[in-house]
């Protein structure tokens, strides 16, 4: 085998860090060792991986293909290593958590602090997801635990599901927005005349979902709930946000909560995880989040 995992690790580090020297620093090696690994790989494959004609080494088309395919091998190797260690002691080397943007990430921090107090050694990796993207991250094995999944669950018994509760959404606008002084309840027709602010569904393959957008309404799409709230406060548009966030911003004078004709949706947010995953870190979070007080604090 001419391609080794070590050579792929070196190639990946160079591509991510932008230079041989930075890659050597990340890998705790001397630059000459990194250069030698690349040169040997080029000799073994009888092809140039980097174009060194300029001031900086740039991946050749062959090198780019090797990097893309090699990263798949590195991920597979990491998964094998993680599974072996999980079998050995029950604690995962890494737990990947996907949390829906309706839940402020900082609400999870106190639980994470308690988890680190266990000194189990499991690393946490947290991803923000939106709408169908929360389910898709779990189904495509990008995360091990989905927090705040909403909407229809997959029609399969492969996943365990536990409802955390409902989150109340309210209609909010900036104090200087025209709708801030509009008579209540505000009609759909009136709302339709103003730009809505929506969070982009993070799904890559599943059909994207939208929430409470009116037909024909102008829409500003932003990447997450934090950006949506800030756009609301600037008066760039209108729409619904979680009550707890809206009330906080209203107390600070940045938003005004308004009553509308249409009834507000109260989406049910759930925990979801693979039914066959018995990792100790995963089960620790699941058991903690099943506590009603902890679940309620998370949703607020």
C-alpha cells in the first residue's frame, strides 16, 4: 500500500492550515519531516501533488483528488478507532451534538459543564442546525444526538425519540419598524406587505422547510436564529422568534412584541438519537435531558 493514513493526515493538515510550516506546527513535527512525507508520497504515486512553481505550494488536480478521497478514508479510520474504544470502555472518544437554532446554544453550557465534571474524556462537538437539517444531520450520521428536532420524524424504528416540550413563538418587530405602531391584532394582509426574516433550513439533501412565511412575501434569509434576532432589531424585517428571546430584547428596548390575527405555532421540540447507540456519553445527555426541569431550562 503506497498511500498511508499518516501521509493523508499530513496532506489534510497542509490543505487546512495553508502551508507546510503551519501543518508541521499542528502535527508537532519539524517542517522537514512534513516535506519528506509529501515527497515520498509523490515518488510512490509517480505524480506531483503540489505545484511548487509559485511562491506557495498549490495542490495539483491530482493532489486535490487525493485530498478529497483521502479525507473519506481518514473519516472511516476515525470511526473505526472510535468504535473500538467505545467497545473497550463504553465512553465515546467524541460525541457529536446537533442543536436546533430555536434553542440558544448557551442554554446547553451548564449541562456541558456538568458533563466535563465526569472526567470521562469524551470530546464534545456541537453543530447548529435548522428545521429539517436537524433530522438530516442525525439520519446521515453527522451527529449522534439531535436536540430540538421538530416536525415529522423519520418513519423508522432506528431512532429513539423523547419530547422535550413546546417552544412558544411570538411576532416581534423593531420599535422603529412601521408595524410597531400598527393596530392589533395585525392582519396577515398587512404583514404580507413587509419583508419577513427567515432562518435558512440547514438540510443538504432533505426537502427544506419554512416556518410561517406568507405567499408572495419578500424574504430576507439568514443563517441562524442569532442573526435573525439581530436583523429584527435593526428593523430589516418581521416574523416570529421564541418568546423568551423576544421578551429579553423587549426589556432592552430593541424589540416590540405584537399580537396578530393568525394563531402562533408552538412547535414540539424533541431529543432524537440512534436506538442502537449505547455510548455512555450519549446516554448521560439523554438521561439528563429527560429531567423536566433541565428540559424546561433548555427551552427557555
